C-alpha cells in the first residue's frame, strides 16, 4: 500500500479496522474518544492514552490521499483481506 492512491475503505472514519484496533483492546473506549475529539477539531491526531505517543487521525490520513504502509492505527485505506 505504500504511497499509492487508493479509495477509502467502506467504513466511517471514526471506526478503525479491527486489525489495527481490536474490539477487545482494553483502552478502546478512551482511544476512540480521543480520536473522535481530534476528528471533530480537525486536528492531525491525538496522544495515545496509554503511551502518550502521537497517533495520526483517520481524517488527517484521508486528506493526505495515500497509504504510507506503516500500520497506522486509524488508516482509512485498510480493508479486509480478500477471502480465498
């Protein structure tokens, strides 16, 4: 996925792909709240509630227009792998 233009995944920007933030993650509610606040404010991201590291928002990543392939938590380009 590195650097190539791709369509956005078919899910709201507020919902990360389960491979990037599992439904059972212990900080999921706090992470999603911080992410929603960053999206609403048009900010590039937010500090992770557990580590303090800066996490890019799906809005910022979507505006960039390409996937960098680095495994971003809120990557708006990640889709389910093809079943086969």
